C-alpha cells in the first residue's frame, strides 16, 4: 500500500524567510510519480510539480525548489524568500505509474498549512 | 480558469434533503474522480469513472450516488446525509491511459463546500 506522510501540520514564517515542507512516502512500486499541489483558500488544488521515480535531479522554479531523495523516500519542497501569497495548504502526493483500467490512483498526504506573516 | 468547474461552490442542506453536486471538465479527459476533504485528513478518494464506467467505489455509503453521463460531466447525488458528511468535495480529471505512464497530474476543481445541518 502507498502512504504519504507530511509531519508538519502547520508552519508560520515571517515574510522573506525560507521555509521547507517535508514529505516522506512509502511504496513498493519501482516506478511512480510524486507531486506537490497548492491549495489556496479558494479550494482548488493547483499543481506545482511532478517528479518521476527515475529522475532524482533537484528542480528549481523561481522561488520554489524541490529535493527528491530516493534513498530516504523524501520529496521536500522549499520556498525561498516567502511571500504572503504563499500562504496556503500544500499537499504532497504519490501516484502509481500505470494501472489497468487507465485511471490514476493518487495517494495524498494530510497537507501542511503554511502561513506567511507580513 | 481551471478547466474543471464545480457547482455549487457552497451547499447547506438538512439531513433529509436530496441535492446533487456537479462537475464539468473541458480538458478532453476521460477519467474523473470524486474526493472528500475533511479537516486534518488526507484527501479521500470516493469514486472513479474511467471512460464513463465506474471503476472504483471506495466503501462509500450508499447515501452518496455518483453519475457520469458522459466524459465531460460527473455528478454526485446526495440524500439522507449525516453531519459527518460535512466536508469539501473535490472533483478531478485526468487523461485516460491504456498504455504508457501517468505522467500528467490530475486537474482539480474549486470544490463544493458542503454543510449538513
């Protein structure tokens, strides 16, 4: 069975601080995908990044960066120089690579609520 | 614009009412999902439709009844709900993949905030 653990329930930082959101996953699959989603107060889950299990390169996109370490089954997300607009709930998710029936089975973590204080 | 539209955004209903949640996607996807999001819990997958056929029903009580009339529309019919059913209900869609990997994320709507009185 797949499992995603986001141990940090809530984090508060002051604007311009850096913050790292932790994600640890469990799976028996050798091929899988990892995702991060952002959920602002409006409710919609906004896709941020996808990483496949064969690609351990870290990725940077503006103020966002992701550190994928297969050896520790972690996929952590860092926001540099946080801004008030970053305040949201962030979800880490794990997806099978494929499934008979053609649909996607995704396991989500419980989310980390980030509050950026001006 | 998300590409996945859910209506209504908010719904308050009594335990004896019957109502329906609607989801519409304009992304050309052929798999659609209903999730329940309760406070401090992971998103719970409720139902999956793939090519308009229900392929997953994760032990959801019969007071929730999904319907997928075509690949663009998904409904969740509600009747005789309980207070613990109050939650955010999210619809998502993804491309159907008979072969190859799921290398695209699911696309989500804004959700319907449901409150049971």
